[in-house]
């Protein structure tokens, strides 16, 4: 770093960063917009960006009750993959993967997408049968995937415990080389800056308190910053989507659960891929800073507390230490919880509703972050065209009435 750069950083730090240019504007809300997006996380910001860029809809506001990207976007383990089982899921997530691969260039902002691969471990003969089935299905859909035996897993991850006497011995794994991780904050910042450049208003500290209807159609919202009129409203509120939808009179087939994760002190690079285990429902990766990022399963109870229960953490730690005995001496720095909204078939709802002008993008469960660009892309199309794209047509709310479910529960090797 040059002496000028060091001086510039010090000068701006001492001034409270007052002289730094804003990455995006913070305008007061206008009285009326063509489209309102409720939820300023990755999916909502991506939707606004693609509405403006691809569909020319630029009189758009993103309403965020807290700070931008401060919900589930900031409370996840940043895993990106597309190796789902069913065709409908695979096509949607693979579309997202292709967008991820060019996202930093697209947004002119480094989202730190690192394609280090994802391993999904198998601990039983049935696990390995399921892994082969899923990899074969992936390949038929043009998605990369390999089946590894235990020796190949050990070669890829030398520090893993490959003892045959382990409680859950490693018999093999699936491996998606193109999968990996990204920087969650950078994703939100990149989409926010790019959407703002097209004229999208990003309004923080603006909680929606009511959705106003005129008969069968929406006409606007009430917020903590006053009423705002709109012809179209997209609900992208992650774990709180059912609460927001209820304001318009819709009851959704969702349950909201805390989903926990925690991060360690930084250590030297020892883990160069993402390792996931469905049997013990724990997974781990190492960030570029050296932290171990560890995730667990959802808490069994429903709720909106961003904490979670200790026994879930304890179970995940037991599993990680058994798979990686060397991690037993690593200290944990912090723990957090996000609120995930889970559909009965572990797949999202993306589409129109019976209320004219109201659109839903919710129910991603634990798989939302990896879908971020693809979710925004198809949702923007749905709002602009008032009909779903072929990629999200199977994920309509009506499937719960027709029975055309897409059951990814347990089929996709941990839904994270």
C-alpha cells in the first residue's frame, strides 16, 4: 500500500469517514413508485437491480426495516452450490450459479466468490446410494458433480478423520467443484450500488406496517416513514414473509425457525473446500481470514429469536470435532442465528398471488443465499411481466393446492 493510501485511510478514519463518497443514496421515500420491494436483503436488492437493468422499470424503491443486508443476508454461512436433486430445483440453482460466476464483473464489485468446491459426505451405504443418484441426476441436467470414495475424500481433505471406527465413518462423498462460498456483505453492497446507479431508491429504517388494498389489488403500503403508493409490491422479507403477507390477507404455508452458525478465531489455512454432512447436520468451511465458519441444522421450535438453542450448537460442535479432531483446540469467537421460512417441500415460493399486483419471493428455508442472483433475476421477470418465468413457474403458491410439490427434504444433501 502506498504512503498516500495509508494517509488517506488515516485521514478519513479520523474524520469519521465524512469525506468518503456514498456507495448509494439514502433518499427520503417518494409518495408513489411503480414497484415497491419489501426487504433490503440480497434477494430484494437483486430483484430491484434486474428490474431496472433488464426490464427498464426504474421507479422502484427497496424498503428495509433495519439496515441494508442486516437480516438473513448477514446471518448465513455463505455456501453457494447447485447440486440439488429434482429438475426444477437444479435448473433454478444452476441459473443462479452461472450468474454467480460472472457477478463481480456484472456489478463491478468484488463479491469474493471462491469456487473451492463443496463435499457432501456419505456415512452409510444408503447415503452413498443417495449420493450416486443425485450426482447422476445433476449430470443429466448439465451440473458438474463427482462421486468420491473414502480415499479420495482423504486426499482432498487430509485433516478429516477417516477412521472406520468413527461414530459416523466417512464412506465417500459427492463433490461439486464449481461450488464454493462468497462474501455476504459484498453481495448486498454490490447489488445496492448497482441498483442505485439505475435510479432505484434504497430506503433503510422504513418498516412496512400495512399493505393497502383496493378490492382485489394492492395500492400501496403504510410505513414508519409515512404512506407510499404503488401499483406493484414484491414481498422478499425472508423469515418474516408470512407476517408481511398477512398484512394483505394471505396465509402462507410457512414455518419460521432459527438457524444457527458460529465462527472461530482465525487459524492458518487448513481446509480448502466446504465439507457438509447430512447425517450429523453440520458443515464447515474456512474463510479467507482464516476463521472456521460452522453451521448447524434449524432449531426444532418455531420463532423469530435470532439466538437459537444451546443444544443445537453442542450437537454441531460434537459432529465437527469428530470429523476434524484437530479443531477441538480452536476457540469459538461468536455465534448467531438467522430466521428461515420453510415450506413443506423445502422449496421456495416465487410468483404471483390472488391479490393483483402482489408478488411473493419467500420460503427458501436454509437455501436462500446461494440462490441470490437467480432469485432476483426470476422475480424481477415475474413482477415486470406479471407472470412467472419458466424457471420459477413450478414454485408457485398454487402447488400446495394442486399437490405438485418439489420435495427436496433430505434429497439435496443438507439444504444449506
